[in-house]
């Protein structure tokens, strides 16, 4: 039975690598796949999914307002695929997540989504929230903070390397812009440090208190 999968993590956890490997596994068995990635993220080039370890593949792109159910239905009618892979799934609109769920239910094709869980403010992306609500199976892709703990958060840095606490939710960038951290070090980076006497955390105030 087909399912909607959501593989989530923070930045630089290897989501694209896992996606490309999973797609390759289908191809090795003589089965076709469909790859889609967000149009607005063209760091690897327009219509391309690429990993930091140097592998990549061509992909179709999706943008706001696209009807993904209709696109998948057309593809299945013309050239059936065994699985649909979605990279940068945090950029999906909630309605598009419902469209993917419909493709799973009505077209009987598995859809595997890979994306971020939270933004630099610790807030869910709308697409991520919808996936957390609708996915049949969810799997965490883990990476580590500089301290060795599991990284679950991401901090955005400005040109001077200081943590940014305000701004648009979406800003495309890589290692020069984002750093994955555990919750404790994310709180320190954005100015929410543990109280020195071991009490409740206190905010450094509106000015930030970056480290």
C-alpha cells in the first residue's frame, strides 16, 4: 500500500543524499521515479537536486500555486513511476501537501518528502506542519551540533557571523548562512541563556546578546 513519507531534519543532515540514494535504488531494480524540488532554491542549478558530497540528479520543480496532484496524475498516465520524491519539502504549501496525500490515496503511488522541520526562529514551516499532520510515516534524519549532541535547531547568521533573530522565514543559503545546533546552543546563540544560578532561562533582551 502506498504511503506519504516525511523525512525531516535540520540543515546539512544529508537529506538530499538519502533522497538520491533511495531513487537510485529504484532505478537499479528497473523502476522509474519522479523527482521534484522547490523552484526558489536553485543553489545547485535550476531543476537539480544535489548533495554536499557531490552527487546530483535532474528534477522537475514546484512553485507556489502548482497543483501537484494534477502533475503527478499526468505523469502517471503518460509514464508511470514507482515513487515520487520531493526535496525541500518545507517549501510546499499546505494545500500542496494535501494534493500529495491525494496522489498517494487515489493514484496508489508512494510519495517521499524530505525537508526541514523548523526555521531559524524555531518555528515550523507551513509545509512542514502539514506534513507532520498528514504523513503516514515520519523519519528523522540526524546530524550533530558542534558539542556532539543531536542538532534539532538551525541558526541564521549575518555577514559578520552573528545570529539573526528577525527577518523573512525563507532565505536561501548554505553553510555560509545557516548552522545546525542542539537546542541548548541554539538558545545561547539567539540570546536565551540558562540562568547562572541554575534557575529558569532568561532572555538577553531585544538587542540579542549574540555569542
